[in-house]
């Protein structure tokens, strides 16, 4: 039997793990063994408090997927680059899945609330810090990521910025998943006014953090999901999907008109100041439309996706044949399918599908549409970007559904 004292300790430990998974200011404090502590607690907690997780279908497919990844790595495949990436990939999935399983099985809304509050703190602090540093040194998120990863020059400035809360490059790629629940928080008239206002602040933080990180893909997905979240209403998922489809059908002839698209891109460019990384991306899109062929970064990404697709068809099963070549390196889904083949990719997808169905059962059917919009945002990021750090799995399996419950269940005070 779990006492109140031990339950409180569990809550504190889980909240600490959340900060370690998502918050640069914690990751880069010079605490000896911070990564080791995080990993050890992440592995130990399910054993100590929710051993039934190891009998779950999620864990079985996670174990199968991870075993195949490890065997592929040992036989020479370098998709995961090194042992740290291999370990972090497994731990991120394991901790996020087990955290979600524990909370939903035990209906521990108090712990859910603490985790939601920790997400608020991380998001607020990271947004303010990232905005401050980017205004002082434009493009710092990308620059810090590239130079610290490749150990170019003196990176002490970037490490100091990280220690004060500068966003990692991977975190903004998970931010679009939080847009639907925050929109729900703003729209749900049954919530206290203060809670709705604070949800609006969090929504603004999501958009600002994505903007100041200079991440164009996440920004596009965030805007897309924001619009859809504003259009839907609680209730039937099918009626909401039909509503979105009809709106797209009506406006598609206008949206995909070349002149309208060019004018829209010019307006967006002006709105963003006609400078910086977004400006260069807008120019690439404009050139692609004018010349009717991919140009600049658009052309580069098209080539990367094509490389991964070609690798998939060249060896669809890919049964542990060693080192592979030809990955595009720009899509979690396509690159994993190319690296692992159907033998490793099927368990990965089964794990995702089973977890989605498991979480959906614990969300009111009235608010399922917001959950599916979060899943849609995750799919768009995973298919278009090769960024799947701890933040992505934590937001997908835990933070996003937790926020929807926080804004829709009366028990979560």
C-alpha cells in the first residue's frame, strides 16, 4: 500500500524527471551525474510503483522495437549515430510511456496536475529566456545547436545560455502538439476565467517560442493546428472532421492559386520583418512557386525525403544486414523505416497505435477531437523532421493528453 508520504515522493521525482527531459536550464546546470540520475530514476520508478507496466502491450512492443534497433546498431547500422542516442531514444520512450501508464491506471490526477504545472513553468521560462537571447543574438537556437553538437570553437557562451533557459533545438519541434489543448483551455466556457486567460498566455508562449527558435517547420504546423483547433468544437469527431474538410474544400481554389500564395507569402514575410531565417525560407517558397520547381531549402528537403523513400523500396524488410546508406536524415518515420525495415518499423508503429488507443479511453469523447489534432501535429512533425528527442515523446504520450484532461475534467482542480 502506498502511503501519502511515499506518494508525495513519487510526485516530486516524476516532476524532477519532467524538468530533466524538457528544461535546458536543468540539463545544463553543472550537477554531477544529472543525466545518470535522470536515467536511473526513469528506469527504476515503473519497477517500484507500477510493475504492471511491464505486462502492458506498449512495453512489449517497445522492448521488441528497442531490441531490433540495438541489433541493427551492433551489426553496423549508424542511423542512431552513437550509444548515447541509442540509449536516450529508448529512455525517452520508456519514461514517457510508463509515466502515462501509471497516471491513467491509477487515475492520479494530483500527480497529473503537478506535471502540468511543471510544463507551464518550463514553457514560460524557456520562452522568456529564448526571446531574450534571440533578440540579443539572432538565430542563437540554431547556432548553439550546430556549434555545440559539432564542437565548433568556444561554446561556453551557448552553454551559459542553456543554463539560463535557452531552448534546445529539439524542443520547439514538439511545441505544436500543445496547441490543441491550450486552445481547448481558452474555449472551454465552463472553466474559471483565470484558467482560460492563463491558457491563452501559454498558447502565446507556444507561438513565440516557435518563432524565436527559427524553426519554420514547427511554425507552419503550429499555425495549421491553431486554425483547425479554433474551428472545431467539442462533440463528435466525425462532424468536426467533415467541417474542416468542407472548409478546406471551399477555400482550396483560392489558397492554391499562385498569385494568392505569393501575396500571402509576401504578407507573412513583412509580418516577420523581412529578415532572418524565416525570410530565407519564404524566398525559397516563392521561387518554388514562380519557377514551378523546388528551389533552395525546399529542393534540398525534397531530395532528402526521396533518398529515404528509395532506401525503403530497395530493402523493405532490412533484416539486420548491417550498415545502410542513403537515408535522407530528415524524417523520423521515413528514416526509421529505411533503417529498420518493416521488421523494426512495424513494432514501432504498433507501440504508437496501442498507446494512442490506451490514452483515448481516458479522455472524454467530447474532447477527443483536440487529442486527435495533437496526434496530427505529431505526425506532421515526425514525417517531416528527424527530431524525436525526449520532449517529443513526453509531449505526445504525456503532456498533451494530460493538458486535455486538465482542461476538461472537474476532478483536476
